[in-house]
C-alpha cells in the first residue's frame, strides 16, 4: 500500500516538475542507498530520492510510512524503527543535512496520528539523538501538518533535520 501511494506521489511530482520546466532535478522511487561511498552494496531502499546534483550521494531522501491515531496497531513504532531511525543511523541520506518523512494517515485521525508520533519520538529522544524536539515547521510557507525534528548522528558525526509531513488518505 505504501509503495502504491508513494508511486502516485512520485508520478505527480514528475508531472509538476515537467510542467514547471525544471530540468536539473531527478526524482526516483524505491532506490538503493549506501551509508558510505565504500559500501559494496546498498544497505537499504528509500521510497523517494530527489537528486539535485551530479553527485549521486547528494539527494533529499523521503521515506513514507502508513500511520494512524491508534497506538494498538503499532504503526507509530514502525514509523520510527523502519523510517526515522534509518536517517538517524545514516543508512539513508548519510551526507545530507535534511530529509523527509511522509506519514500516510489511513484512518482519518490526522491530529491523533501526529500526537502519537510526537509522543513516541519524545519517549525515545535519547535513542533518536534528539537535538531539537517536535515542532511545527513554518519555514516552507503555510503547509498544514508539517513538523520538524533535529537529530545527532553517530555515523557520520553530524546533525540532520527531518521534515515530517502528514497526508490524510480517503
């Protein structure tokens, strides 16, 4: 389901890129990632890469996860363990300062989903190397349900800002 939704999102992004005449930007989906240029093979597959340079290690990575407002379904934990943590450990976007997570809200409970993710991140702040906690992000205009966290990485020793966007599915 996530792959299908992310695929539709990529298709629309490519259409918009072409409509605007943007040529020096590539958008790829389900792409292998390496934590280091010395890695013999990809360690993971990120949902979306927005490649803005001739250097393939420079990209804006986006990982997509299904989320809901129910703690019992475990999706908040998966959002962190199988998404956010991959950026924090450097498995994804190892040389980049910014990355993104998209939460596809599957039960219509957007605010409850946001609170659940924010609480889970706060609870696991040490494990996630949280430098700056959950906050609304306004630096990109008036986008609803856009948040940011900042994390310390152990490998490479750097910080990464993660944008968290929540999209409610019908």
